[in-house]
């Protein structure tokens, strides 16, 4: 059981790393952090395309990673 959880956690970990690395950056440098704060909140909504897909994959794999980590501690 423990080996199975470790293998699944390894797969989830690789998925999490890849999905985070493939996401585009959201900052526009120093000018974006000073003047573009409202645009991030009310501006471009990324609800379609690969950006939304990577965001969902990242969220799901992060939740799975946390749950598997707790499960591995309990099995030990």
C-alpha cells in the first residue's frame, strides 16, 4: 500500500512541476506591479484555452499532492 502511494505521489509531483513550468508568467515587471494591479483583478480573464487548463491541472495536482502526503504520514 505504501509503495503504491509513493508511486502515485511521484506521478502527481511530476504533473505538478510540469503544469507550473508550462504556465505563462503573470507579471509585467515593475511597471506592471505598480500600475497594473487593477487589471489583474478586473482585466483579462483567462477562462479559455491552455492557460485555464494548466491552472485547473495545477490546482488538482496540488490538492492531490497534499492529500497523498497526509496519507503517507498516516500509513507510516
